[in-house]
C-alpha cells in the first residue's frame, strides 16, 4: 500500500512493460521544467490568482461555476466528494439543459466562468442566460470572446495557463481556485513529489498500465467502474472524460462506463457476468464512518441476519460477494478502497489517474493531450447557427 488514504488491489501480477518503465522515468524528468503540465501537480506551481483576489471572493455564499468538460468536471468532483466538509453552496452549469437554472436566492452570488479557449459555445450561452452581475473569468491569455466580454463589463480575469490542457487542469487554477473557495486546503491536494519517490506507487501504477494495455491488445476496451460511493460519481465523470478524450483516437481507445452499485446488480450485472468478454473492471468504495444502522425492531426473523449491520457493512458484503464471483469466473478487476475522505486522498487519485492515462497513451502510440475530432462538431454547429 503506497497511501494511508486508500488500499489498491492490482489487476493480476504481471511483468511491467520494459519500455513503459523507461518512458516513465524520462517523463518525470520533464517535471523539472516550470512550464510543464506536471508542474501543476506540485506545490511548486505558481497560481495566477492572488491571495487578495481569494479574500475578495470568499465573501460570496453561493458560487456558480460555468464550464464544459475539464473546465468544470474537476471542481464538481471535488465538491461532491468533499461535500460534508463544505459549507457554501456551489452550482454547476455544465450542460445546456441544467437543473440549476430555476434556483433563486437572495444571497449574493459569484459567477465563475471557465473556458481555456474563451470561445466554448455552451459556456457562452449559459453565461449569457444564467449568470449574475458578479463575474470572474478563468481563460487563456489570447484574444477570445470571454476576454472581450470581461473587458466590456470590467470583470476580474485570471489566466488559464496554455500548457495545462482542460481535462488535466484540476490541480491548476481551474480546480484549485474553486477548492479554495470551498474552504479546502489546496496544498494538501498536491501529492506528486511524494508519490513519485514511493517505489510501491511506481510499481502499482506501471503494473496497472501494463495490465490495461494488455486488455486493449486482447480487445477488452470497456472500462467498467463499479462505484459503491454516491459522492464519487462526479469523480468518475471527470475520469470518464480524461480517458475517453485522451485515448480515443486513430481507431483506438478505452470506453469508461460508470456503473452505480449495488443498484446495477439488478440491471447490468447479468451482462457483466454472462455477456460479452470485452470489459475490465474497477471496484471503488469509501469506508464511511458513522454509517446508518439497521433498526432492529423493524426486522422480522426471516431477515434477522441484518440486525447487527449498518449501511456500510451491507454494501461491503455485496461488493465482496461480487469480487468473489468475479474471481471464480476469471473476470479481470482491480479495486480502490478509500479509508480517508480528504484533500490528500483526492489529490492522490487525480494524480494517479492522470499519470495512468498519459502512460497508456504512450504505449498505444497516440497523443493523450489533443482532441482533434471534437473540433468537427464545433465547426458544423457554427455552420448551422450562422
């Protein structure tokens, strides 16, 4: 175990890909470059927002985040995962059909509009329709729509660094400024320097990447996340974009599918156990403390075995039963069991999954940092609207 915050059970123990190990070492060396993506994973990263700006923004009780994909998924993952610790209300406008549009409040609201390009259509539309007077922009330092709008209305703006791609931006201004406003300790999210010195972390990461690459070579390209923690659903929405957009190129890719457990025992498990064999699985659970206990006086004898249990122990029993069946049926899986729901844990997970995705791109001989085909939809949409 390389972390006190969670336990990882690897896929089966296989030999680590030799080329992967060499690339990993050379890739880490690039982190010494201050204008490099990996620098944003560390506490050495210099944010483009100031303490005085943060102090000014912290007076707001309701904060609306406008953004698409990586501009909002990371912040929403943090908010939902850590919600019990967060006192302020956050609303996320990350689709054109948004459930928050009818919410009204007498409290002063801060609107944070995030788009690296500054020209994201959906973000511009939501900002136009649903944002209030107090606005704050995070956008790249180039001529674009949002910079023009911010100048027109004299709104504050901070720079979205050009070397940090949207889906890899959660540990930069894009995720950390909202996290700061949530009252979280953003320095605790930065685990990179400690993790890369940990041999167990390196072995676990490289072994999992080697396993996933072998699955891909064998035609297993559906990555099913069996999620037993409701507060982690948005973490895997973030993960879904990270993997799909990074690796889905040149007729290759991995399709991440989020399966909400144990609900999906009653809808999808039949397929997982007895259907097509093109999937590999990740179990994910959080060991919640103070879980609601079963009300003994409402249980009749037929189910008396439930009397000494709580919600967490019942979910754990279902999860462990599923693992046993997967093992006996030789269905490939790994598992993450969270023991501490905190900033450090979430930072370790962000770092792990981003490195895993980048390394998979190397083995698959694709660029994990671009998304060329997405531009096709943007161009066709504009043609229709013009």
